């Protein structure tokens, strides 16, 4: 099982207006094998403090066990060489058999306590499936990872590649103006 690069994404929403678009886009990306949600948690606290939670993982039982085996093997390899990799793979597969759950109940309640009323937050462990062939091609050519980072609209303004008004428009929710 090939695992693509994994990214932790944390999102915040002030006075959210959820209409199902975000979940629909995750579904579309998964169907096209672009990304896959390994584990995700979204928490919405309404104006009165009532909490709604959505958990999501795109990994089924067999996929979760395979993912757990690969991650366990990597952890075991780093801790105790080849023998550790074998033990880690077995332990990881067993632990993930029921599904991958990175965010435990205690952490969930810590997040909920920190979210103000009339807002929401999401924490998503996202696998970039699109990057697997590119990563493999880079490896075959003798390349290796050095660094990575995201360039945001504000960064483009700072180096003169984007006007401030354009960046503000990109950052503003659709249909609302500053």
C-alpha cells in the first residue's frame, strides 16, 4: 500500500454558514483519488453553546489496517531496526483494524472548550494521494525531500506577485465583501 504525503490541517470558522459544500468537496477529491481523509473532526458551537461534532475517515477496515501496519512499521523501524519494523507493523495493523482514530475523546473536549460560541473548528489529517507518483518519480531520479511550506495570498502580496485587493478577495468568504 502506497501512502502519500500526510498533512495536518487546522481550520477555524467565525459565524459559519455550512451548506454541505466542504463535505461534498472532500467526497469529490476522494472519488478522484486526489486526497483522502485519514482522520478528521469538525466541531461547531452555535450561539447558545450547543455543540455538534462530525468525525470522518475515508479509510475502511482493510485500508485502516494496512495504513496502521505501514505507520507502525515506520515507527518500529526508527525505534528498533528491522525487528522493530516487523513488530510495529503487526501492532499498527491491530490498532487500526477498527479504523484510524488519531484524535481521542480527551483531545476532542479540549478543542471544544477552546471554541467560542458561534464558531467552528476542524482538524483533518489529510493524505495527498496525487503526490504518490510524483514522489516516486523524484525518488527514482535520486531526489529527496528537503523542505516544504504553503504560500498564502498575503505572502504573494509581500513579494509583489499579487495586489493587496486581490489577496483580500481571496481570503474573504464568497458573497461577502470587506
